[in-house]
């Protein structure tokens, strides 16, 4: 690994360990190293995957109210679904934190942070990698079909992405939870890659 990458990883890891709750920090490391592994498998930039994985939840430690304030103050659009759902808004707030606190300006990395919760249509390779890494990292509670999804992540990234989106939409519909518009857009865009 390049010396610069090691230094960046150490600096980010050290800061995040103080900022995040222990379980969230363990998850963050899992996402970072899973993203780096996926980047190696699919020919993406490993350093960018590592940084995006480390910072994907950098705003998760903030309260929902703090996230809303950051977005409103910086004229970042908030949907009604995001206003109601703490687990969605941290991605938008995270882009702001990554830039202002961690000095990350790379648009690919910021895009991967932005779309890691909802997905979107026509995602970049790095966006797909971080979205999938967040779902499959080793510390995640095993869900039905996880072994298959983890295999697909390394062999057919679009099928894997479609599989996760399919399962997520079905799950949210089953529990009666409102689905973010971007998740449905991503689902519609990628659904043909996944056939049950």
C-alpha cells in the first residue's frame, strides 16, 4: 500500500475512532476494508474506496436535528422522507462533513458517500462499491441470502447491486416503511440485472 494511503488511513481512523460509537467504528472499518477489496476485484481506485468507506458514516454520530441544521444552513435539499428518517439524511450531511472536517474534495469519493444509503440510477463504480460494502461488510448481521450476495459482489457487481435493491425494497414494503424516491429510481434502473 502506498505510504500516502497508509498515512491517510491512520489519520482518518484515529479521528473516527474518537467520533463514532464503538459499534459504528467497527462497522466503518469493515466497510472501508470491504470497499478496498471490492475495488481490487473490479479495477477501481483502492485508495478512494478506502477513504470513502472510512467516511461513509462520518455524520452518523450527529443527531437528526444537527444533520437537518447542517443541510438547511448549507442549502442542501432535504426530502420529506429524509426529514423523517435519520438513517437517510446522514449521507447528505456526511458529504458536507467530509469536505469541511476531513478536507476531502474528490467528487468520486463524495459521490460514494452521498449515495451509499439510497443508491441512484447509473451509479459510478465507486458508488456501487461503497453501497455494496456497507451492506455486506463482515460485521453486518447475516440476512437471508447474504452468502449469495457476497459472492455476487465479487463476481457480478451490477447483479449484486440489483439484488440488494430488490431485497431492500421488498423489506421496506413488508414493514410498511416509506421508501425514498432515489431508492425506487435505483431499483427501477437496475432491476433487470437481478432475476430471482
